[in-house]
C-alpha cells in the first residue's frame, strides 16, 4: 500500500483508467506488495494469497472506471481486496455463519487488565502472526480489515455482510480468539470479570 | 497513597465492560457515551488500565500485520494479465478441439462400427455395450442399455450430485443419487433376476433335465446336455453344449464345443471354439482358434477376433473378422469384412455379399468359389505413424480430450484431485504404490470375476482401473503445471495448471522410442498418487480427545514455555 502519509499516484490512476499500460505497471508495482500482504494475512496459505492478489488486480482493471476519484484509492483498493478474499473463504465454506447472533449475546464483562497487559508485553509480532493463522475466517478477516487496512466499521460491515452494530462484537470476539491462540485461555480470553 | 485511593474508589465503582472500552478506543461511541467513559476512567484505575491494554493490543496487531516478513513472490513480480487472457484462448481452443474430437471420433469410428454391427445383426447396440452391459449384468435392461445411455445416466447422475451438493453435503448428495440408481435397479422385475448356480469338478445339466431360468455353471468339465429355458453362463476348462439352450450362451472356457441348439446368441472368450450345432442368432467371440464345421449353422452374423478361423459351415448373415488366417470353405449369406494377414477361399465356398479384405497378402481364391463380387483387397500399409499428418492432428485432439476429461474430474472431485496432485510429489511412495496397483488390481479383478458374486465387482474394478490410467496422467499433468505456474489450492487455477501440464506430458510421450516408456512411468507415478490419496482417505482420523501417541515428547528449545517464547 502507499505507506501512511505517502501521496497517492493520482496521475497514474487517471492514466490507467484510460488504458495506459505503463500507468498500470506503475500502479501494480506500487500496490501489489501491500495487497499481497493483505491477502496473505486474510487467507490460509501463501498460494491462496498469490492467486488472490492476481485476481484482485484483474478485477481492479475492470472496476477502475467505477472508482470515485474524490475518495481514497488505497481504501477503495482494500475494499476490493477484502471483498475478494471474503468471497474466496465463503466459497470454501470456511466462513462461520454467525450473522444471526445479536449484540446482546456478547458477554459484557471486564477482563483483568493486568493479565491482558502482561500477555501483550510477552508476545512478539511473529507470534501474533502465527496466532492469526489459527483464527476462524471471519475473525481473521475482521482483524485484518480493521488493523491492517484501517477500514471503517461501515466498510467492514459491508464486506462481511453483517450489521454495523455487530462489527464491534466481531472484533471483540476475534481478539478473544487471538488471545486464546496466543496461549492464554480462561477468563482473559473469554472476557471474564476481574 | 494515590494507588490505595484508586483501589478503594475502584471497589466502589461499577467497571466498564470490555465492549464499551473497545468501542471507546476505536472512536465508535457517540459523544455523550464517550464523555461518560472518559469521566469514568478519570476515577477508575482498572478501566484506565484496560483501555491502555486494549490500545496496546491494537498497536501490536497493526505492527504484526504491517511487518514485511515475506518478499513479493516472483510470480507476482510482473502483472500476468496477458498470460491470463491467453489462457482464455487456450480454453476456447481446447473446447473447440474437444468438440471436434468427439465429432471426429463418432463419425470416424463409432458410427461406422455401429453401422457395421447393425448390418451384422446386432441391432443398434455397440460392441462395448454388447460385451459389458447387455443382459449379462443387468438382466431386464437389455432393451435400454447402450453405452450412450449409460453415459447419459452418468451425466444425469453428475448433474444431480452437483445440484444436490448446493443443498446437502457431498456425501449425502452421492448417497441420494446412488440410492436412486439402486431403487431403479430394484424396480426391475424380480423374475428377471432368478438364476441358478452349480459348481464342482464336473458339473452340468443332465440329458433329461430342464432348467427354467438362467444358470451359471463353474467347473473343470462342464456339460449342458439337457434344456435350459434361459441364458447359460459357462466358466470352465472343457465345456460342451450338446443340449438345447433357449437363451444366450456366455462362455469363458479353454475349449468350447457347441454341438446342440442355441436359440439365442453366443458370446465367448475361449482358446478353441468349435461349433457343430445350430446357433439361431449371432456369435461374438474372442479366441485363438475357431472352427465352424460343416454341420454348423449360424443364423445371424459372426463377429470374431481370432488367430485362425476355419469356416466350413453355414453363416446366415455378415462376417466381421480380425484374424491372422481365415480359411473359408462354407457359405456366408451376407458380406465379409476382414482385417488380417491372409484370406483363403476354397473352391466349395460361397459368399452372397461383398468381400472387403485389408491384409498383408493378397487373398487366395480357388477357381470354383462362388462369390457375389471379386474380393476388394487393400494392402495394409506400415508407414511410420510419425510421418503422417493426421497423427499429429489426432494427438492435438487427444490432448484436448484429456483436458476436458480432466476438467470434468477435477470439477467433480476438486479436493481429491488437489490431494492427488500433492501426493504425486511423494515420488518414491507414489511410484512404488503405482507399480503395485498397476499390476495388482487387474489380477485381483480377474480373481474376483471367477466367482458369481465377484463378476460385477471384478468387471467394474477393471473399468475403474482403466479410467484411473487416464486420470493418472492428468494428476501428473497437474503437478507439472504447478511446477511451472506455482502451487495452488483453488480448483480453477489447478485445472489451468493441469491443462498446461497435460500438454507437456502428452508431448513427452510422443518422443520416438522412449515415449512409450515415459508414458508408462507417468501412469505408474500418477496411479500411485491416486492410490495414496485413496489410502489416506480411508485412514481413520485421530479424535481430539484420543490418548497421546506412545512417543516421548520432543525436547523444547531453550527459553521456551508452553505458552510461547520467554521474553529475553
């Protein structure tokens, strides 16, 4: 992705919309690594991520005319990637159908902040990445959309096909799953009261 | 002192739940609620700590995800859109060629054969359906079972599975379809399935005995002296039919002599067959030597694959023959179509139809022979096949047919096919198992055929084995494609790789001298991979609460805890 703070190549985008092959190459070189990493985080294997990256750019070429230039290109690109990755997971039936669950079902509890602090302090990025791979499709997808590509709750709700009010629940549950995967079960992962 | 005050205040406060804290740090609360949370955290140390922990967790997540621990894969280094577009052309071409291939196959081979067989009195069925499907295994279906109809049924079944898969699981869908077929089978008239079996050193139907229904006879010496009002299935070393069979004869024997009357057809695999009696309908047979003696009468046609045929008797209709040497001294009521080495027509022979003979030597026709027309002779040409253009055209058509076959199989069994391609990378195991299955399965199937119960199983196994020989090449093609284009777990990309790989595999099998051996090796390899996948599928999976394996745990690396690495 364009690194945070980096300007988006508006000229290349405009030229690519007219079918300029060089501009396409420029966009691809600029964004392919970020999209590959996004797919790598969201999908189970490296091969899946490679295929998905190719597919996203194929779709991009068809959809570029629909892109609203007044909005962030990066955000729009991530939206395309997120939709594609979720479609891939959905086709494989790895998606967890929890759409019917309600916000009220979330445990409104207060975990032990010190335990959580300790857990975060002890874990490395590598361990977090490995733990992410163990999560369910929806949980991983939600975390990637929120904390990798900084997508809004509305965009996440739209991509996952859930109500906006449910996004927080999905994210919180995902964090619980992640903590469990990081090796800390029990009250902390389940959001148990202090 | 301050900490103590915080602690006392905390005890008195109702803590914020984690959901509210998360929404607060994510800036998802409305202004009033956010102010409420803010005010609470001024007072409550525990909630303040939780907010901080959640924020740190968010940062840890972002950092972990943004780190570039993997370089962009080489295949993504350049946008491969053009390659993808060209694949669409390959698909179009493959489908076009496949359609052409099917049409050419039908018009070039199937249709002429069908016509020939129809002329020879086999009424609309083709050879394969005659051999396998008609009567012998599905009694009561003879009027409907042709190969085409079987293919139609299989296709229908495939569509049904595909349709049901969207609604129920794959296993359930297959079960429903199979149950449907079984139900259809069960609806056949029960009487049609009635049969009797006799086994022994020397078995048969006695002279004064009458069997109402079909009979299966197994023995070293088998004799049918009585009357059978049904079909006769004969399996033996020395087989004699001197009685009266009102149905058909199916024989697997070393020596078969038919001295009696058969109202139906004879279909046989023998070493030596001699007919002295009367066969009202047709004879279809695979043998070493066949003698139709002067007393023999066959009312229908004779279709025969044999080393040597002596025809002294009377054949009512056409003769279709693949042989080394055919000597004709009797009468043929129809025409003759022969492919072989030598045709000898003696002076007392009579042929009422045309004679088409394709062979190595010109036909020897005695002066007194009564022929409706001169022998139409074509010398067999033995030009190297590599020199002929149509050989390459057919190779292209075959490659396309392979791609379509693979497309269907990989679509029907995506997971199995993916696993098989993966298992092909276990080279030693695949090849070893392939050798075992290649030679072992046909032997086992033939053994199964010896028993009545195993006949259907044996023949079916042989068919599955034969189909697996083609599937094996597709699996290897899939692997070769993955070598070139990278690994994948998606079905369509895997099919794409298979298509590319199978073209290369087919090309490698065209290399003069060694191509055949390459093909053989590839078949063994792929067959082993398929077998390995099947073997893995049938292995019981270990339950989550199963007791641990009786092996000592591997030592943990230093500075490791059960929960992960200790911080330095």
